C-alpha cells in the first residue's frame, strides 16, 4: 500500500509540474508512424519543422499548416539538422561522414568532408551559435550497415567547432566517451552536450574564440537529442522526455508512447509546439513555454 501511495503521489506531483510547461491537459498527439526511424528535428524561421527518416534516407517537412511533405530524397543519410541564419538546412550526413548545407531549393553544398585528412566518425548532431554562425557538432562512432569501413579512421569520439568561413574544425572536447545530443543557449554563452555512453550531460561556457571552458556535469543522464525552452529548461530524450530546470533539477517527465524518443524541438508560428521524433513516429505537444531555436 505504501508503494502504491508513493507512486500516486509521484504521478500527481509530475502532473502538477507538467502543468507549468504543457498547455492545459494536452497529451502527445501522433502525427504519423509511416517512418522507419525519425531524428534531427529543426525549425525554420516560419516555424516549419524538418526532420529525418535516416534509414530511408529522406528529410520531411511538417508545416505550420499541419501537413507532411517530402523535402528531400537521397540525403546522405542525414541525422542531426539545424537551420543557419540564411535559411539553409545544415545536416550531419553520415553516409560519407560529412557536414552538408542544403538550400531551400534542395541544393547540396558539402561544408566538411574530413578533419586533418582523416574521415570523421560520423557527425551526429549540431548546433549553430546565433552570435557568430560557428558550428558545434558531435562525432560519435556508430557502425553503419551502409559503410564499407569496419573501424574508425580517427582516434576517439569528440566534440568539434567549425568557425564560420573556416574549412578545418577544432576539437573542443575529447574527454567524452560517445557525444551525441547538443544544444546551446540563445545568448551564445553556454553549450550543452550529452555523453550518451557515460550517461551524462555537460554544460560548458563558450569563449569568444569558440573554445569551451568550465565543463560541469549538468545532469547524470545522457541523451540522444535535446532542446531548450524560453525559461532555460533543458529537454533530454530516451525513455520519453525528461525536463530539467536551468539549475539541473528534475522538473517533469513527458511520457511518449514509443520504444525510444530520439530528438525534439519547438516549432509552430509561435514556437509553442513541441515536436518529438520517436522511433517510427513523430508527435506534437502544445506547450505553455516557447522554444528558443
């Protein structure tokens, strides 16, 4: 009986905390389950959301009108996505371990092919600093069935920074086991990186030269993807969505009816729709808080 009462109390408390960020009594709404594995949601200036179906090598658009349309076929097995200030969609295209820039018309420009003449492991996720246009990306090694190689070409799994206009990235953290999800604060001062293998998420201060300092353990949880809201809360993925306060305290858990929740971002014209990629499905959830990306 005590365990049951405790469980009920926990559920009630979580529901109350969810009420501070989720609109009303809203629940995640299924948009579609027509995919194989969804990832990398990114929002454009109008609030439309673009996401990948990596095994099927496609990028889809979920419009502010609620319609799903195919944006691009043959995407280089794109995973993480992010829009730059010019409206180009940057993509972690790990078929050939590259970073791409995709124009609104679908024209591809390869931004990065290797590092010091060695193949990257496979760029996974990225964030662009809005203050200077620099790109931070994670480069874990996940052996892909569509690769011919069977081992890494470089040592370690690292976090990189590619300054705007540069062609060679620098390593900004190599003391991670398997970096994955990444996002930064809208003021360009802080970066969050999930080490999914170590089950930790770190917060760094961003220096003027793009390098990272003052690494701190933010929460003892790894994550596949992540996003921030306008209150500074951090959203991590895996078994549903876990939301943490700016101080790293657990705020609430959002249940998602899927085996694995991979990634998420805020979209819609008012940035108050949380868009969630989860296994073969995508979901939306109306929110009280806004996104900042």
